[in-house]
C-alpha cells in the first residue's frame, strides 16, 4: 500500500511560535505559584474567593471587591475601560460582547485561584507536605509507565526481551519504593 506524505510541515516559524507559547506558559505557571504562595502567606483561604453572597464564603465584601479590582488591573487598558463604563448604552454590540467576556473573565481568573488554593488545602489536610509529588513518587510513576508501554508495544520492540525488561524495571520500582519508606 502506498501512503501519501501527509506529514505536517515543520517550519522555523511554527517552531518559534511553539517556543514562545511554552515560554509564556512557564511564566504563567511561575506567576500562579507566586500568587498562591503569597495568598497562603497572607492568610487567604479558597473560601475567601467565593462571593460573600454565598453561604460557603468566608470573604468580606471589601476583600472580594479588592480581589476583583486587582484582577481587572491585570487586563488590558481597553478591557479596563470597557469594564469601567457605567452603562452599556451607546456601545456597539461588539463592545457589549467584549465587556461581557471580560466580566466573565473576572470570575474565571478568581475561580482558577480558588481551585488552586483548594487543592493546596486538600493536600495539606491529607498530610502531604505540598501539592507537589516527591522524587520517589515521580520515579515510581515513570517506571510504571515504562512497564505499561512495553506491554502495549511488545510487538514492535524488536531486539528487546520485553519480559526481562519488565522484570528489571520492576526491580527498580521495588528499590525506589523501599527507599521511599526509609
């Protein structure tokens, strides 16, 4: 059977765009951790990010408004201007839609932080030192992945004794688990 070459094109332009995307995602992740660390240090709880109108909230009206204000300050100046308008009278349909989008983004950003804080609180309550997996857990998970992958791809792994490979990886897993208990 003849296959047409349908591989996607790998261009330097696409490569640069991927590098930019990953770099910005890394910056975003770092910024999120910084914000969460500061929130915890200043005594914030996930329930402080719930509207004070809700029974589950521990937020005051003032802190909730303060948080929303600072979320808005992270938006573009144009978005801030749209959100700051007293009324939508006289706005085009496009501007009204944009305003609605940014109003929703306030809640979305706040909920992102609330969820992240709740995960930290849950990890702490369950006895985990932090929401991060430790070295031994990461290595154990990776070794388990190797075993599963060897099973899935056994037919294509020419020159590899899959049974012996899995036994050796299992020995490594046992070593890692023993060290983790020490």
